[in-house]
C-alpha cells in the first residue's frame, strides 16, 4: 500500500530543492555528495520519499545550512535568510568538493572564528 506524502514531507523536499538551487548544485551533484542516485534526490525533493534524521543532518552539512531551514518556521523561530552572495556561493561550492571531513570541520571553525572577530 503506497503512502501519501504528508504536508511536511513536501515542505522539506521543496526546502531541500531551494537550498540546492541557491548553491547552484544539480540534483546529480547533490546525489553524488550524498552517495545516492539523482532519482532518489528527485523523490526527496518531490516529498515522495521521507528523509531520515541522519540524511537530513548530512544534507544540512552539504548544503551548509541549519537543519531547521528544511522545516516550516514555528512561532518561536524566525525565517532564515536565503539570499547568498556570489562569493559565498563560490566558497560553498569549493568547500563541498573537500572530501576530508576533518578538513571541512577545521575550515568551518576558522571561518566561524573570523566571523566572530568582525
């Protein structure tokens, strides 16, 4: 028996597609980063397949966004801005090509430290 997509599944899928498009990533590029087929990314973005907590966490890392940005805003949280400068987009594209997780974490800490000095 096929299940119907829930409203939140559709919301999450659209948010994933939006974040992916903001970075200029194709479905194939995102699929490659996740280690899945582009068809699976299509199903996630359509809300046809649900995303596990682990997959959402991995997506947030790849798309460099908080997990909360995939969900409808609640009364307790405000909208996360989605406009990204060309410089930030280029930096994220380069960052996503770094395969070593430790190196990515180190770069993230450096960027965070620099941002706090402003």
